[in-house]
């Protein structure tokens, strides 16, 4: 399988992500239907490039069945695939600058790279510093100077 983040990062709908994964794995609707036990007709509707398909809301059970059949997580189908933590070019704006300036340990930098927030991900080094400080404070890992 191709790099999952790279494969799915531009997909907008669940159906589009399913279609990309099917193409990547070289399987058709019949095979996915067989593996997931989800009706071929429903899968066909879901994977179409139409406004109606984009509005479809598959059940949690359907998402789980399809994700399992494709070897991915439900989060991946919902567009929550995280970039590889080592890939600084995929990090949110301002994070690499903060990590370098403050000499943030690699494991903590990777943790920060995986954060997604409601209302907007931080974009400035100062914002990343506030989030990092808050996490360290609440996890008891804050190093006292």
C-alpha cells in the first residue's frame, strides 16, 4: 500500500477515500462488497463523484466493515489520517520553527505534530509553545527550571 497520508490527504469525502484505497489495492466493488459484507449497490452509490454521494453518511458499522476490509482505520476513511510524524514538511505551520528554537525532544515534537484541534490548528511558534506547555503541565512532565 502506498503512503496512506499521501494517498488520502486531498480526498474530501468518505466515498472518495474508499475509491482511492480500492484503486491502490487493485480491488473492485464486488471484491470490497464480499470482504466487507456491505452491499455492492450501496458501495457503488457511496463511491460516485456526485453531490448525493458526498452527502451520504454511512453508519459506524458500515465504516468499520469497509475500513477493516481495506486494512485501514475508520479514522482514515473519515479523513483523519495523520502525516508521518518524521515528515516535517507535513507539519502544521509554525511547529518546526518552534521545535528547532526551543530544542523540543523528538518524541514530544512527534506528539505535537499529531495534534488536530477544533476551531483551528495553531500556526505560530508562540501558539505551539502554549499548547506544549499545557500538555506538559497536565501530564506532570513539565521540567522545572
